[in-house]
């Protein structure tokens, strides 16, 4: 699989938990389902010009939902939590709030 950096990082995740992780210099992204940790590391380093210490990934399963009488599911997706060294930040997240 040969994806560009902007294809691997889909969007940032802005939740209360991800905001609290930013105090520990960890940033959360939704990533491409087939991307591995090495590809995610290179994509974050290329897009945001930072050094990545570690990448933790998890597959978020779909959940059942109802719309009146109709049953359905949310989509499943992949999440990555990226840790940066102490002096570096991703400015994209800094002004955002939940």
C-alpha cells in the first residue's frame, strides 16, 4: 500500500480525552484503516514537521444505532495517538477546544 501522507492522516480527533492527552504531548488522529505505525509516524513528521516518539493505534468498532424503526451501524475506524518530545507541539491543535 503506497499512500500519500495526507491520505494516511484523515482528521484530528477533538474530544475531552484527547484534549487532556495534549498536556502529555500526545495528539490523536483518525487514520487510514490499512496504515501501519511506521506509515503514520512518517506522515505526521512530514505534515507537521515534528519528531515522533511513539505511535499507538487502535481499531474503533462500529456501534449499533437506531433511526426510528430502522436499525443501522456507525462506521468502524482506526485511531492513532502520537507522542511527541517535550519541546515540540502541533500548532493545529492548540487553538481548538471541544
